[in-house]
């Protein structure tokens, strides 16, 4: 059974950098899928952050593109998210997801990141 | 601000049918990009219930159905049950943004 597990600091000070990882269990990150990050501020809707293919090709949400970096670590079978210059508006639950064809067919449980000094 | 608009809430009695609309434009739904629907139970991660406009993943009851026409899509839930209470999101691709987009989300309440 394939599972995704996000991890990282639950508290980040502004204007620092948010760093999260998503470990992939039961599948290879080098398989023929795109891997994505999605976030959800408390009480609000879902926002697509970006995605990556194992070759390193990335696509980012234009509204976040200047601050986001998504990468893969094949040796650890995980993907990473870095979001720089964070503010309170970046407080959210962050999810990683596997993209099956064009939809997000598998999600991690999510991890809450609070941006506060 | 999302480019896909959904009603904030819909409600129905047990056993009834409810529908959720997802309105887009010529750069997303109207450009023939597929629409997918996710159910998010309280405190849980989203789960796909409809993909490719009208396809149900294995294990999703046939009470859930999806359709698409023009620049809009719809999710229908028939035989509404208490455990259908959740937030529902549509999702597609937008060529103007060159990225995936989610709808604003709809809360379904079972009366």
C-alpha cells in the first residue's frame, strides 16, 4: 500500500524559510507520476503550490513561484518543499499528493505549519 | 482567488439529492480540461471521488456522479447520508495560469 508522509517544523518565524519533506512508502519516486504540494490555510480552501517529475521538471503556482522550490531526493525516496520569505498568510496545512494522470489520487495526512514570531 | 467558483454551501435531508456546481471559464473547464472532485471530511486529507469529469475510483459509491458541460461541471450526490457531510472541491487545469486550480469549495450539510 502506497503512503505519503509529510514532516517538518510546525513553527516557522517570519521572514524565514519553510522547509518540508514528503516521504514516499511503497512506491518509487522515480515511477511515472508527478508529485505535488497543496496547502490549506485554517478554515479555507485548497491551493495548489506546485509539482515535480522525478526528472526534476517543475511547475509552480504563479502566485508563489518567486518563493517556492520543489525538489526530489531519489536516494531517500522523498520530495521537498521550500517556501521563502514566509508571513502569517503562509500558515496552513501542507499536503503532498501523487498525481495519477491529471488528478491527485493519493494524499499524505498533511502537516500544520504556523508562521509566527 | 480561485478561478473555479462553487456555492459555499448546500444542504439536504437524508435520502435526498443535492448538486454542487463548479463554474469556470474558457481557459480551464471550457478549454476541455478534465474536472476532478474531492471530498474532505473534517480534519482529514482530501480524497478523490470523481476523476476525468465522470469516473468513480474503486470503492466510491455510485451515489456520487459527475458531469461537465461548457464552462461548468457538476457533482451530484443521491441518497444523501449523514457521512456525506464534508467539504467538496472541484479541480482542473488553467491554461492562462499554466497550473492546476481548485474550486472555492462547498460544504455539504445533511439536515
